[in-house]
């Protein structure tokens, strides 16, 4: 792996401190790699979280120049005073991030109040809202799953008549499949006509394969690097049907996925940010954007990206932020599988047999953190290989259930 165009300070040149405020740096646990990489790139990393300092992983605490634990990060007045104190001690803030969907609004508000570059509340609102996303995609002329905000029973009924069933109802601002409902017929729609859900959007249910475009945008709103996932099923099906979660990080990338993904990054004007773009590929092969997330893909997907490309995205991010490269030379070499089985299901292969099957292709076997288990499963296996066909065969064997 080679990073190009990274002008670093020469010998004897003293660099000004660059302060990075990391919100909730302890969660998820693998975010510790961001803190270490930022520290190693020369940042002064300041942590602000909702857990006491004594509970932090020692390697995380060691990489932080300062950490303040507050009982409630939702208490903005206390957060503001704390951040002001950190700024008075360490100097002006240069970056505020969390890489966490929940804290995106807090990031944006702090950026505005402390004059830090990056997305501000108004910019975030349109990019985080499902309706706002569709507006930006429409302006750029990009294909996307149609939908509209539920404004009342008449509009909802008209959408159903026009689009037909099944329909999807989901929060205009939300994560994954939380509170997402599939409506298959008029009887299923009737409760929502009687009490239209406030703050929801309605979309047609799209049958197809979910693929993604995941990576990091440069200062010029161009992807520095990107990988792609192919889902075995949607998050909604996984969560509601309690099915075995499985998806692949692919060694190649379809040309239309890359073309559409790059266009989305430009349309959203994403700069020095991770992105996670979900798309549907329908039975005809056409692509439509489902939604755009302004953060790294969740769970262990960043680690999958590393195993796919044999690079360290945490270091790539820190170096890109510190030195501003315009080009990164990398190669998607491996097919990496993510399989998370559920303990309530009975599989043909037990844990030991699964480990024996995977052998040297296994790169990680661990329990999924509790907060993610509803959507992501219980026991995780990450494994890789050069031949996607062989990896798919291994996935099929691992998810096969006992008769």
C-alpha cells in the first residue's frame, strides 16, 4: 500500500498542534484503532464520552491526551462547557468526530459553536434525512428508491395506489431497520391510515440484492479509497426474521457501482469523511441508491475492509486528515466473509467444526457486542480467500441449519 502526495514537515520544522476531539471514543471497541492512529499521525486527541475514565481500555486511555467522562452527552449545556474547557487548555479544535450515527448531530452542533470545519447542523440535516437524501440525489440526476414523507392519510393512500404493494414505512431519520415496517396489503396499511406515523417516509418495497460503496472521501470530495459489500439479506429481514447474518466484502467492484458511488460522494459534497452508500440491484441489473450514511460502515466492516485490501484504514484516515493526500494506491485482493450466527438456531456445524472448516482462512472469531446482536447476530466469523466461489461455499456450509 502506498499513499501519494503526502507532504510532511521536514527535519527541524516544528509543527503546530492539531487538536482532534473524539466523541465517545470507547464505542464500539474497535474505534480504539482510530485513536492510536490519530495520535501516531501527530494529533492531540481529546476524548469526551459517557463512561468514567477508569473503565476505558488502557491502550485507549494511553493514546488520549485528555479524557472527560460525563454522565450524559445529551446534556448539551454541560457538553459545551466541557469542550470550552478543553479548548482553553489545549487550544482551538481542528476536528470533531465520533464515527457514530447517534452522535452526528452533536458533532455538527459543536462544529458550529466552536467554528470547526466540517458538516454543520443544516448541512447534516438534509444529508441525514431520507427525504433530504432523495432531494440531493434528484438534483444530481442519480437513480434512487422513490419515496416521500408521510404527511397524512390521504397522501399515504395515494402513494399506495400509485406504487402498489408491498410498501416500506420507516423513520425519516434512523439507523438500519429500526422501526421499519413492511406493509403487504390494504389491510396492513389500514392502521397507518387511521394514525399516520409522524416523521416517517413511505417507499415501495424493492426486491433485489443490496450492494454498498464504502470508503473515505478526500478534501476534494473524491473517494480516496472504496470497497464494496454484497449482502446475503437486508438488515430488516435479518432483524425481523432473526436470520443468520452474512455478507461479503468483494475483491472486485462492478463498474456501475463505482460510477454511481463516486457520483453520490460528489452530490453530497463529502469531504474528509467516511461514507457508507447502500444500493439495490434489481432483477434487471439496474442500480438504485437506497440511502447514504455519513460515517464508516458499522460493526466489524472496517476490519473487513482492511482484510480485503491488506491495508490499515485507521492509519489511512489519520494520515489523510493530517497530510491531505489526493491519491492512494491500493488493491482489493481478497473476498472477506462476515457470518454471524444466532444462538437460538441450530446449525449443522458446531463451533469447533466451523473452525476446522475455515482453517487458515479464518481471521477473526468473536462474540458480537450485545448492543449489535439484534441486527448482527451473536457469534461472528470473519474469513477470507482469493476465490469468491470458495468463500461462498464456506458461507453456505456455516449457515446451513440442522434438519
